């Protein structure tokens, strides 16, 4: 029987989910029933994780219990630290270090929700520890009295951050916590559908996220701004790239046919951060100015394509202001997205269904065996 072939599976609906709704034609993102712009700038990261996992916001008592539960799992095994130390000495790619660190974790409980709590907590600790080790500094031990975002920034920077930095990071982590059935989320669901463990599923998701066609390019988006350096150079620089047929990093999205709503959320978070005195104000003004020039030229060179600012552009600016380098951006994305990966894994486990798509065979049939002595090719 002939099968319809959809190579990228774009028109295939493979799962039902309550976690997020990506409406690319309208530029809308709904996370667990909330418009992303409603919940991401307000929720703590623990509230967002609780919402994704339980389908409702926690009250004060539930939040305190959940925050304590996550914090209790934040420490990572000594053998994981040893592995990360070795990776840092070899200048391993941060995404490879995260993959290695995750794969070294123990499966801590039979209860998948407890496994999930340990993974979401330890992912942040792995990333923070590796960033410290790569900089030639010892990891900072977790503090279970602090919130997830506060402690992550403390474990990276060595001191408790100010509330503005925490709010900016939480807004970012919340904004990227889930985004439909993307490649890494699908990879996690496929793995857990075999009834493998959650550590394996999340390690696989990280492997998918590492790929540049999925993980995006927040670093190059900021590098472009640095290369331009002065706003008067923006138009000739960008025009030259477009005339060579090159892509402007940080603009356009495979799903969103209008402006990426996550870009607006992070643009506002970045504005608040820079307006509060954090970061280089000149860089912020440069980046916003370059954005306007880029949008105008994209409309000129690619009319009707409606190529708008995507999440990568303001991700780069926000995380740079928080003190992270471009190599850090994708692992920090994983610190937020792991909440959604684990929620999708729970949904998949509830279906009890193995994901087993078909493929269309295009090879030959009825070949005859040729003895090795007669293979003259």
C-alpha cells in the first residue's frame, strides 16, 4: 500500500498536548492556557514548572513545597563533577558537556515525577558547574534556601544576584520553557515512549537541541551587532549580506509567519534590564537600531516574506547583559526547556503508546546473492 510521504513531518500530528499552542500564522504562543506574554514576565521559574506539570498555578503552600522539593535535588554527584572538570580541561563544547553530565546522573526514584524534579534541578547545576570550571574556577555548591533562578546565577557568578537580574533570567527561562512539538521535544517523547528512563530521554533531547537547525543561533545574532559596531555602518553592512544571499541572524522563523511573540517578551525584559543600569547602554541602543534597519531591508529585499525579529535576537542581548558568553546561550536555553521536555515525557507516558512511524522503502527488491569471487565491480 502506498503511503503519503511527508519528509519533515510538518503536516503530521503526532501528539495531543495541553502544554503549549504555537500559532505561527498569528504570532501567538500559549503556554498551559496562558498567553506567553501574560505568564512569562510574572511567574517564578518554579511556578512555571509547576504549571506545566500540574496544569494549574500553585498556591503559596504548594509553591513553597515544590520549591523545596526542587532545591533538595539540586546537588549533583561527585562523579558528575569529575566528568565536567575533565571536559572543561579539554575545552569541550558546553552542549557536549551538558549531554555528558546529564547522561552521568543516577535515576533517583521509581516515581517519574521525582525523577523529573531531580533532572530539572540538576540540569541547572550541571550548566553552572561547567561554566565555572571552564573559567578555571571551582563549582559553587547549591544553596537549597534559594530559588532556582537565584541559585543558578549565584552558582555561576559566585554571589547572590540582584532582583532585576533574577527577574530577567526567569522571564527568559519561562519564555522558552515549552514550544510545541519541536525536534528536541519530539526526541524526548520518542525515547520515553519506549519506556526508557527520563535521564535517557532528556539526554536525547539535548542531543537534538545541539543541532544548529534546531538550537538556533543567538550567538551569531549578537556577533553581527558587534561587527557593525556603529549604527551608521548598519545599512551598508546588512545590505551587503543580503546582496550576497546571506541570512540575517536573529530574523525569520520556520513557524512564525509574523513577529515571534517571544521576541517581544524578551525585548521588554531586556529593556527593563538595561534601563535599570545593567549592561552596556550603547550596545542596547545599537542592537535596537540595527533591528530596525534589518527589518526595513528585509522588507525591501524579500517583500512579502514578512521576516521579523525572532527569539534569538533578544535572547542574545539579554543573556549577554547577564554576563554570559555566546557559547553559553544554548545550554542556558536547555535549563528552561527541560521543564517542557519533562512535561511532554509525562504526557507521552500517560498514553502508553510506542511512537513507531512508517517509512517508504525506495530501494530494490529481489536481488540475487553474488559470491565474493564473482564481484567484479
